[in-house]
């Protein structure tokens, strides 16, 4: 997994503080902004975070590049609808020799790993064989419709992978660019940094949290699972490890 | 694929007509509604559709049950963010003997079908073997933590499938319940009933369109790909079959 | 203020329970629904509400007719973006003799009421006078462009109110139809039924809560301000009246 | 009206081009970005705009400071739900001597202007008188509850304006900070730069368009009313001035 912060709103904390102060102030926008030192902005934003006033933090957005994650993760991630996604398409991009995610519990055990890697090879072989056979069938059909042999082969290659991908596994790598505003991120971190979240999306969320904390520490200082801010809301389903979780997410 | 309309807003066209008339009328809501016969509502809604005034149609919603579709389709469907989804989880539901979608182009050719079904069997075997091995490892770990053999086995079985599912293919069946409002549906139909859309989601969209047309014909009378309402917007990428498409989606 | 529930998803609690159960069940949708008595659905939905699992309740929607509220309220209400609105337009609908909201604190004091009603009369007079003058100016302009006296007068009357409405007060009545799903409603009730919310939108939210509780008691049983479900989150800003609030919103 | 661009995503066109290319490319994100000169990014973004592929432009956001606009405009603007708003509150900020918008058609005619300014003065007087009377009543009530004269007066002053604002006119100035992504802006410009839109929001939208065109010309080169990109969709309701409109919005 490789996660990078590709872009974000400049001076994010000053922008949030200006927007929040505007709601309760008769002063003009320029004067508000000039009156805000970085320190004052950070302090004000920290106070908003504590009060749970989330609406002003929508003004800042963060764009992430994410590579080397599984299609399973993608399915979970894109359920967060308050975000924008551009995802590498399996319909259009042929998987020459596809990369894949190995779950840690599998990587740690030779027997499980052997089963897993065998399955990946079989999937690759089936994908290649299907791509070839479907490509051949489609090329023949296109030639019957009057295309030249060469043009038919090219067009067919493209559309064959659309159906061949049905054999590709959940583990298959994908990459994407996504943009969240800070309010949507807080919600995402609250759900997905939790110890009960699935391991891959928890790893992604934790990495994203570290990246945004570096540029907006007052906004994300207490971001993460709910147990950072109060008692665990999961009742009987709690992981029971709030202490370690708190330590893990402590601001460095 | 099995698609059913589980629920929808009652008297959808009268509700839309009331909401739209309200914007331009000094009359009260009760009087507006009483003055609307079913015929008058349908006619008014048809006029809104022609003018492209979409905001009043947001008031009506449709809930679909969808079964026997692939995980590939799910990934495409859930990219439509103006909708609500409840999806069967591969994290929690073990795939005893998983069902799968066979793409038509594969089903039609014995050689391709043999490759495909072989791949499905291999995936099932790897899934079962991984589930067993991971379950055994986790049970051992839980026993070392002090759980009884029986409790450990049960807990382990649950978490093992979470990682085993990484070998499951895109073709794997899933089921879901989703709710769209009519405006979001129009957008969905415009993109996904198009001849250039991938075959599985096009089949789903077409089926959904038939279901909603039956209960709100004036709202969805011209719904479908853009070529039903004007020239194809795809330029050089056009399928070139607007005539057949128009016939296919003609109101019966 | 007059609030009516114009429409809602039929059998709302059975739909929610079906959607929620689907996520964790290998059973088909029909079988799931058939296995759900009304009592079982209600119980299951109550459990979801306690666990805070909100995503399945998005499947049910509620449409309200709202009349006799102020333009101030409208400004607050439409800030809730997860909803659909159709609002009577001041641009198109002439205010013959506009109705208005009198805040209770003003209605209770003869002196304040006199000031207030005087202001309403002055606003009405200015609105009428401006409409007339602007209409006359515009009619003259249209006649110079070649329209007949009659056509010019009619066209001018329409556009004159667009500018005349700038003198209309916040108190001015408006009416609207709006649709929320249950998840968005829970958020709305949490913020706007709170004792610290402004009195008019609190009255509206409370009325809406009573209407939806009657049709989906298990979904909305603990809906309302946060103090119904735990300690007040407002810190020093608390109203300090959680006891009365709880009594007020208790299920009857 | 004063509109400023307070912040935007840095290097907006390179980000969009990277996101769009990713969907159809096997190459990694870093390599994609490095391969993009500013010129190549601009050209690619222009091509996306022509094809109407809007999803990648969601990744860039723009934050505006807006001052000196009417409450009427605010009501129209906040109906655009795909945006984030922080608005000066009339509940909390006392209008010492409120500023107001004068519609041009009124400013141009002495008689209309006299009526209008009279109405503004009457509204201000009623607002002040109500604030004073309500403040006095509330202070008395608070003193009866045991507060000191001074504390009572201060608390009362705050809550009195909440009801006094019911007499304030639509023309009353407000200020706000709002953030839109580029896709939502395109929709906003399409609706609100149109000659048939109300004059004040048209002026705002036009100003916003000029500001974003300066930083992302390829994204917004053909942004504006639909008649910039094809025939007017308003049918009989057309303004009939597409030629002038096109000239007005031509890239300089």
C-alpha cells in the first residue's frame, strides 16, 4: 500500500477559523483574516473540534493518491459517498501480470501462503486464456462484419478483457485518486481507524490520518476511533483495547 | 439477475405535481392536491420532464431488491453516490458454494466456458482451503489466549473468511437493497442504459427502468440513454445504433 | 404553522429490517421479508437504533407539507442539504396581503406587538407602492420597445415583484414541500429539537418528529435532542433543563 | 457586492489531468504526474470538458468570500446543496445600522428609490425599537429569576435580536464564505449565469466565474449559460439574446 497526499487547501486552519468566526462577527472577511495569526487560528480550530462544530471544516479538502490496495478495499472505500473518486478501470486496463494484496495472516503461514499464491496464479492463467479466446472469437466476428484482420484483432483485444476480468480475485491491486473534505474525513477516521474495522482499510485510514495531521494538526488532533474522545460506543462488540488504541493514535 | 421493486412513494405523480405547482402558486397545499386528478398530475409531470425541471421529482423514491449480480457490477453501481445501499457482506457471510455470473460471451462458447468454470472451481477450492487453514491457526491462537476449544473454533471460523475472501472472483454473486430518488434514477438510466455501458449494469438499469415506468410512466417516459431525447452526445465513440436503441426503450 | 405528512415509504420498519438483515445473511430477499412479522421488524429496528447503525434507515423517506412559517425559518431549514425542497417563490408569487409570523415574545407584549404590526404594515405599503411604480416604469419601457399597452402592463406586473420583494420582512409567510430520509431526519431532530435551537424551527422539528413517530415508532423512539440519549454535549452552553426536555419528548 | 477567491486547490489542472488519466492507464501515479507538463494538462482538461466527462473535476475546490449581498440572494444560493457554507448569523450579530442592497431598477428611479429607502429606515427603526423593548422585558424576567441587573441586561440584549430580526427586509446585507468543487460550480454557472436568472445571483455567478477562469481556464473555458455550448434549452422562455450572452462570456 502506498498513500500520498497529492494536494490540499492551502493554509487550511486559517481558512476554517475565518469561516467559523464569520458566523458570529460583524467584521468584514479581510479584517477577520488579517486578525488571525497562525497560532490564533490553530487555537480557535482546536476549540471548534472540542465543541464538535463540524460545519466550518468542510471548507478544506485533501486529495490522496492510493496504490497497491485490493479491490475489496475499494468496495469498502467507495461506500463513503461524501468524497470524489477516480479509479483505475479493470474494464479498460489489461492486467498483464496482476499484482495482488496478501493478507498478513496469510503471509505469516507457509501453508496458507502456498494456497493463496496458487490461487493467484490460477486466476492469472484463466484471465490470460479467456482474454485470448474471447479476443479470437470477437476478432472473427469483426472480420465477418468486414473489418481487416489487423483492425479486428485490435478492437477485439480491448473488449475481451471486459469479460475476462470476471475471474480476477478481490486481492487484485487497484489504484485511485480521491478527495475528501475534512468533515467527511473525520467521519471516515471514526469508522475505519477503529480496531474493529477490517485490517486493510484500517491501515489505509491510519496512513491517511497521519498525512493530514501533519498539515492540519488542530483539525485532526483528536481524529480517529471514538475511543480517543470518550467511551467505546460498540457495547458488547468492543475490542476492549482502548488503552493501546489511544497510545497508537496519540499526537507525536 | 433478479430485480424487484420492493417499495416506492405512494401516488408518485400526484406528489411531484403538487410540489412543482406549489413553487408558482399562492394556493395552499391541500387545495393544490385536491385540484389534481390523476390525469392532470400525469400531464403536468410530463411537461416538467420535457422542460427538464428535475428538482420536484426528488420527492419520490424507489427501493429495489437486486440478487444474482456480480461483485464487478456492485463496484460500478455503488459509484452512484445519490442513493442508499445495504449490501450482503463478504466479510460476514461465508460462501458455502458461491454462485457466480457467467458473461454471455463466455456462456456461448464451450472452450471459454470451460476455462471460466475451471477458474470458478479453483477459486472455491482455494477459498475453502484458506478458510479451513486460517480458522485452524486462529483457533490455536485463541486457545493459547485461554478460550475453550469450542469457543475458539467458533470465533476463528468467523474471522477466517474475512481474509479467505481475497481469493473470490469478481464474478461472485452478491445481493443488495438500494434506494434512489427519481432524479438520481434519471441520471443513472442516462448513463447505464446506454449501449456503450458494460453489459451487466446495462441489463440491471434496463430492468429497473421497466419497473419504475410501470408506476410512474410520466416521470420515466423518456428516461434512458440520451439518444432517446436527442442526438448521441458520445461523438466518435457513438455505438451508431440509436434507431434500435430507441425502439428497444419505446413505451409499450 | 401547519405541518402535514404528505407521503412516506409504506411499511417503513419492515423495509429497514429487511435491508439491515440482508447485510449479514445468506438468505434471499423474499425469504428475509417473509420471515419478518411487524413485531419482529420493530424489535430489530429498535436494536439498530440503540447500536447507532444508521445506514439502513436511509431507505425510508418522508414528505412534509409546511405552511405558515417565516422566511427566517426557511433559511435555517434549507441549510440541511440531505433533503429535497420545493418552495413557494417570492419571485413569481405576488404577495397580495402577505401573512406573517409573530414571534411569541412579541405577541405577549402589547407595546412590542404594536411596533411589530406597524412594521408589517409599512412593509406591505412599500411593497405595493414599489410594485406599482416598477410595473409602470417597465410597462413604459416595453411599450417603447413596441409591445401593446395591455401586453406591456401584463409583462411588467410579473417582473416588478421580483425587485419589490426586497422590502419584504423575514417574518413573511412561506410554504414548502420537503422530503427527508430517516437518517437525515435523525440528524435534523438532534440539532433542531434541542432547547437551544431557535424557537420557530424547534417548533417545526418537534411537530415533524410527532408525525414520523406515529408511523415508525421504533425508528424514532429515541429521536430528538442528544440529552434524550445521554449527557448534554453543549458543555457550558447547556440549557440545564434536560429533565423537562426528556419528559416533553417521552413516547406517549 | 464584493467577491474574492479566498483559496483553491493548488495546480488544479494538473490534478484533474492526473486523476482522469489514471482511470485508463496502467502507469503509477507519480509517473503520471511527472509526465504532465502544464500545457499537456491544460490540453487534456480541455478535451475532458468537451466530452462532458465531469467526474475528475470534482477533485478541485474553490472557496469564495462574499460580502454585501442580500438575504434574498442567500436563500437562492444555499439551495445549491453540493457546497459548504458559513454564513453570518442574524440570530447572533446585531444589525447596528444595517446595510442593504438596492436593486438597479430601483436605484435608477428617484420615486422608487424614495419608497425603498423609506422602507429601509422604517425597518431599521422597528428593529431598534423591538430590540430595546424585548431586551427590557427579558432583562426584567432574568432579574426576577435572580440575575444581577448588569448580567440580565447583557443576556437579554443577546436574545432580543433573535426575535427583532423578524422585521428585517430581504434587502439586508449578509456575508458568507462558501466552497464548491468545480463540478458543482459548472452546474451553478449553467443555471445562474443564464440571462433568465435573477439579476443579483447572476451578477454573483458571473463574478465567481471570472475568478475561477483566471486560475483554471481549461476547466471553465466554456462554463456559463447553456447557450455558450449549444442551443438555448429554455424553449419559448428563451431570452432570445444568445449572441450578446456569448460575447459577454467570451474568454478574453
